């Protein structure tokens, strides 16, 4: 009987910009990533005479991805409010470890949006400077774990699907 995996992130990498070369890899400076969350808005509905109201889902809120790097990264900072569509593409790779079986899994997230925030932390002598970033205005997002689709959303095609994957390790 297959067990439910207990996955923890061991390593992550984020490529900012379409066709980003391996020299644009952030694996040495990326300290935090928060992938987009799906938050559904609800409205209260109480039909006439009903003793109990219900919530009706109306829409998902906009998506946002945040990440943090060490220091100042000029290649990423220059993408803020860029009009080049090549700068609107972001690709995340993560290494997940199954804490029960020890196997390794791969997570891949692809998103299209704008770098909307570049916020360096205050400089304190003796501390490491970090920069917090935010990707907003997303029009495409997909998340795959172990080669299985978890989420796929595309604004232009008006497609939103969630997979019900049966996971199996892709390597390790």
C-alpha cells in the first residue's frame, strides 16, 4: 500500500527571465521562496426564509510569488517594471526529500508575471543584506511535483485545473 509522502524542501533554484542562462542561476543566493497560494473568495448567501446561510465561492484572488536573495542581485533588480516580455518569465526548481523513504523528488513551477517589488533589507553592520522580491500581475502559473501536474492556470486560455496526482519519485 503506497504511503503518503512527507516532503521537505532541501534545495531550490529560481531562474528569472526567459532563456536565462545557467549563469543566471540563483541557487547560491536564494534563501526563501513562497510559491503562489490559491485563496478563494466567498460571499454569504441567506435565501429568504432559510434558517442557515451558506457561503458561495466567487473567484480566486490574484496570485503572487515572493522570494528572498542574499545581497543585491543587479540582474534581478533590473527586471523591475521591465517592458520586455522575456523578463516576465520565472522558473523555479526544487529538490524535495521524502522523509519516510528518503527518496528525492523534483518540484517545478513556471510563472509569467512582473517583478513588482525589490525591497533591500536595512543594512546593519555585521549582518548579511537580503533583498525581498515579489512577482505579481501573474497571467500563467503551473506547478508539477515528480512530473505530475498539481496546478495549471493560464489567464489567456481561461484554463484552470488541479491534478489529483499519484506521486512517484523521479530520481534518487
